C-alpha cells in the first residue's frame, strides 16, 4: 500500500488552499500529469486507495488532529461520528509544513 509520505516527501511537494498544483503553482486536478504539489486531501486522493484504506488513513489523521488545542472549533465540527470527520483541509491550510511533516513521520501513513 502506498503512503502519504510517497506523495508528500518534502515541502516542495506540499501546498495549501488547493488539492493539487502544477510547477507554476496553478491549480490542477489531483490526477493531472502536471500535478506535483498536493494538500493532505489531494495526496490521499492521489493514492487511489480503497474505501477501507482511505477511511483508516483519514481516521488516523483525525485522531492526530484532535490532540491540538480547540481542534473541534478550528479544524472541524464536533460531528459525533468520530475523529475521521475532522477537516483535513482546514488542518492542512492552517498549519505549517513542519506540522504536516511531523504528523507524517509520527503516523507513518
């Protein structure tokens, strides 16, 4: 199984406020051959995971996000279905590469 680290190997492969970007920083589709930078959600989509694999990775990230202060206010709504519903896009867009990098290293997903 592929890992998010395969797609987000370093800061130059990561982006905010778009699922995917090309080398000119223009928004492109996740599966575009020009796509070379991805947010967390775009990277998950790029992996072409099964629904089960996708949900497992998303739940691990959700559990990681909920440890941050005010996570249910800033990073997603307090949906009673579980941490997998915390907003990955908000977490991605309101944090630094260092935070994302640390998460990828800790979770090994």
